C-alpha cells in the first residue's frame, strides 16, 4: 500500500497513537511513501476510533452533502493511512497487533508510560520478536523522571514549558496576560521531532541491523523549541517577558496599523531599515544615533515605535506592501484563513488538496510542504472511515473470511 515511487515505500508503520503528535508523525511518514496502518478502538465514533473523530463540528460532508461523524480535526492528520479496528485488551486483539508489529519497521504509540506492557505490546515484548523494530513512544513528560506518570496535553505543556510566558500582550498593554498559540504547536513539533527521530533510527538500522526505542516527551520538545528565547535567558539570566507581537532581539519586527487595517514589518538589518525610512518620508531616522543600528533600536524601541505607527497609518496595507516589496523591505498582510487559501502563492504551491473520500465527495487537505525532485509526495489515501480496512489487513495476515466474521462477532475487531 506504500507509494511505489515514494522515498519510504519499503517501510511499514504500525500506528497505535491517537489525537495529534503521533498521528502527525505517521501522516508525514505516509506522505513520504510508507505503508501506515492505524489501529483504532472498535465501535461507533464517540465510542470507538481515534478521539479526534468526534472533535467537531465542523464535520466532513458525504457525497450527498450530509454531515458525517468525522470531524475536520481528524481529517488534518490521518491521510495516507489504513484504519484497522482492534480491541487490544483482548488476547485475540493482542495477537493481531503482535503479528503486525513482527512485520513492521516502525511502531508509534502514545499510551501512558508502561500502559502497553500489560498487553505485551511494549518495546521490550515486541523487540524480542522483531529486533529490527524502531519503536517510538510519545508521552507528555517522558519515560522517566518525577512527572513520568502524569498525562500531558498541549495546552498544559505550552504553559509548563515556557511558551505562554513569552506569548501574549505585555504587562503594560490592554488585555495583558499569557496566551497559548492558536494551534496545538507542541503536538505538531513533537510529531516533527518523532518523524525525524524515526528516520534517523531507520538509517542507523540500515548500517547495524539494530532497531531501538525512541523516547519523546512533549515537555522536552517545548523547552527545546524555545530557541532564541531560551538562549536569551541562559545567556543573560533574565527571564524574557511577553511582548505582544514585538521581537526581543529585532526592531522593528512586529505589526503596525495602516490606513485600512494592519501590516507586518519584518526588518532584519540596518539597510532594510534605511530603505523603509526613505519610503516613509523620514530618511533622518536611519541617521539618528538612537535608531541607526539594530542594537540602538532595541534599546530605544519605546521612542521609535510610536513614530513608526504615526507614519504607517498614512497609507493602506496594499500601498505599503507594493512600495516596500519593491524596495526589498520584508512586509505583509495579516491574513485570516480565507485570505491564506486565496493567496496566489499558496494556490500556486498547491497547499489545498481535495481527495476522493470513501464516504463520497471529497476530503479537503492541507498539502505537505516538502518538494522532492525524485520522490514526490503522493496523496493516495484520504483519511479513512473507521475500520474501513480491517478486513483487508486481516486477510493480509492470513485470516479467512470465517475467522474475520468470528472476530467481528466477538467484538475483537
């Protein structure tokens, strides 16, 4: 079922994860050509399947325009997979998953620490059967440490991991307070780290023949991704504060009002600042010792920003973009999602993909941003209906139709 020409068409992935971080990683592997089988709980949506199938509205519409029971949330992270429903609490279900793991290259899971050991589906058990297995565990806090037994969720981790301390309006602004990012960014970043780690482990296996266990924690990822903000603290000993849309190390690098809305200025060097000043009719600013260098602008931001705002309101957003882009001064609008998907560059790059869906009609998707010259992304499987591939997967394991019927009657699948 992998993409014939895909970079990972030789890789089989068994995905025991749900919600976002794990499924994001397995979707990426599927986009790269891997054969991904997603294991879900038997039952109707709401009682079975990945939790996100029921995280709506909005819901996917079928071919007749009638809403299904699959939420848009589920659709965002589960294409290029097959859905197998198995009750892993039953010995018969454990046997099915164990057989699949023995034939797989990768297992992804995000159960609580030690949660799969009771079913014989932990790394120690499965690697004994398949020593080449790359087994990736995603948890909130990792496999060890004082918080290991805790459940970790993106919102919680954004707070604990410091992201919310640098996100939101400054203390002296109206509406001040910590703010989470508008998407589950820690989950997404963890999924990206997971896919990266899996590819590295597969490369190591090619050289040594040895699989391994990958331990990924949302908290670890969030702290690692604080980037310059973390280093600002480690170097200075001073905890960064919320600055709204401002940047701690660069000025001007934030939103500014225009005659008909707002725009973003992302000025990264002194030459860009000088060109902006000339276009704004204030060439003298770039020669002012308070503003001539970025370090000076950071120090004197409280003086400079009000001056900039008085200038930017004199033209419309479109006028500023036309003038500044022509002068190689980075700027842009603040788009809502309608604006994003109507943007000519986004359309040109094919970042909306519509895939035929088993329920009828199409499932809209956000395209994978990777562009390969030799092994292009293949959107071959829309997000599956719950359990739609159960019979096919079981037949691949050698189960007869009578055996499959018996498993279904017993509630195992």
